[in-house]
């Protein structure tokens, strides 16, 4: 699994992949994929199809920690 420091760099970008089961799925340039639950968005929050990974830090860290805990259970 990728290191969180390589995912969240000032130059790392994300792109929108698809929508499924109430989540917008994005991926970083280095292949880390993460969901953004549309119900977690605050009023007026706009997510663009492309952007800086740092702007998605909350959701990236949430998915990173979830995947890390799954790996530790194996």
C-alpha cells in the first residue's frame, strides 16, 4: 500500500472516476482510490472533477486508515 506522504503532496492531483451507491469515487495520480460520501458534504460544498489531493485530505485519510486497518487484520 502507498504511504500517506506520497498520496498527500502539494503536487499530487485527483480526478473523478465514477459515482456509485451514494459515493463519488476519485483517484490520485499514483493510483490511490477513495470515496467521498455525498451525504458528508456540507451545504454549498462544490467538488470539481479534478483538483489538488490536499483539498481531499479528509476523505483520503479516512480511506487510507480504513484500508490500513483491514491490512492489519490479515
